């Protein structure tokens, strides 16, 4: 966990645009959902699924 936080600090300080850190956040969320389920944290997995669903539906509605 500490290594992920340190890598985030490095990536966020190096990336100049707003889209890079946002894409990194989405990728990390996609990885965290299966890990949360495997660890038995269904509440967290459900919340993360809802967040990803809202973001993806917002992207689909804006692109249409």
C-alpha cells in the first residue's frame, strides 16, 4: 500500500495535465474492486461498483 501511495505521488507530480492522474485513478479503481471482493469487503466493492457505474454512464451520456 505504501508503494502505491509513493508511486501516486511520483506520477501526480510528473503528469502535467489533469487527464493523466484521472486515468490512473480509474485504473486503480478497476483493480481495487476485485481485490476488495477477494478480501471479503463486499460493502466497499459495492460502493466502488456504483462509483464506476456513475462515471461510465456520465461518459456515455456526454459522448452521445
